[in-house]
C-alpha cells in the first residue's frame, strides 16, 4: 500500500513567498578539496546548486546531478581535472529537478542511488519541469535534453558504498525539506552533503512540517560526527548550524501548538507566530522579507499537520 503522492503547486504557497532563483546559466562549479578523496563543487552563483564527489581506488561517487545537461557535463569535466577513475555511483539528495535532471547525462554504467521516497517522486518529471520553470527565469530551454533516468538502487535508511580505500555513506534520517532527504557522509573528511536540509538562517519544511524536521535533525546530529556541511543552496558551513536549526524548529513547533490550543485560525497563526530575534534579519537586509515568507510557510505546514 503506498500513500498518495502530493506534488508541489505554487497556488499552495502563502503570498509573499519568494521563488528560488536556480537558473544555472553561467554558473561555474569550483572544486574544493575537503581531504580524504572528498571534494565539494561550489557554484559561482549564490543559491544555484552546489554538488560534489568522492574519489576511491576503484571509482568515483558523485553527489547530485544538477539541473541541466550542460551542468551535468560540467560536473564530469571538473571531476576529470582531479581523477580519470570511472564514475561508478551517483546519489541524488532529493527528487527535485535541480538535483536529478542531470542524471540522464551520466554514463550508462553509473549506478544511480536514491532513497525510496525520492525514487517514487522522480517519476513525475514533467510535472517537476513545469513547477521549476519559474525558478529558471521562465526559460524551459534550460531543460532541453533532460530525460527520465531512474534509480538503479533504492534504499530505505542506510546504504554504504565501498569505493576502495574509502567508504561513502548514504543516510536517511527522516523527512526534512522533502520526504526523501538523503545525507551523504564521507567519514574520512567528516563532511556531509546536506542538499536542501540546510538552507538559510533556518530550514524550510517544504513538503513536511517543523515537528518532522526537528526529529530528522535530532537523528542526524546523534548519528554522524560531522565537521563540515556542504549544503545545496548556501555556502559551506560548520555543523553548529544543525543545532541552530533545531532551536528554530522547536520554537515553531511550540508556537504553533500554542496557536492551535488557543483556537487561532491558520491566518492568525501565520501572522502571530513570528520568528524570534535570533532567527530574524534586520529589516533593511534584502533577505529579511524572503526569510519571513519562509517562516510563514513553515508555520502553515506545521499548523495544517497539527490541525489534521
Ligand atoms: Zn535543491
């Protein structure tokens, strides 16, 4: 029995929510050596996807395939500047197009690895292209040549790849931004690729809610010894960010629980359960409005989860 998959629709977003700017045109991926065979690929355009790869004796594991065929090719060009070992594995951190559309441009023999919830959702590729078009300046030609490439390996909670001389771990700690968020962990470098789990000054419970996000973060923090996070859409950061997110999602959970108990409507909850000072930007910061929109979204998702 599989429950129904609900796809994202812009009409369900609260007004004032800023769409992501993910157009990869002109983005250059810079190679950053994290040690022990692990490398981040950092986008020159802020917000546009970072990815990465890990090199072992027998092959290379790639983390995320990017948004388009040219970007998937660029990932492979950057890897070739470091090693000529075969690209044996590719892990998608979530099902969104900016993480998966490049899959089709990797060699046929590359094994595609996805968490089960991600694997179920990549099948809706045409719907995802439509949803993502506003995020690429309404230019659907960005997706030229993108065809569906599905998982060769699906995992539930944990999958380990031995590349020879180094292992890479794929973890599923629960839903956070999407139902199938995967954390790729390179133990040698104590580095974790966190995809959409880590965004701005707090996370976005895009397809989940604050309660689930908090539980996922707790399992992540308890399980892995991490020093550096490579998020998909922000600069690299230390693991302390996870603790800050935990505090934020606890605040949202408590605030919305109180709102439901007090009988506030959804609109009232979104207006009155505001960010605490620690998670607010100065009003003159151009990102302040964006983060408030995201916070209201988190309140909405959490309110609907608690009220149903
Ligand atoms: Zn993303």
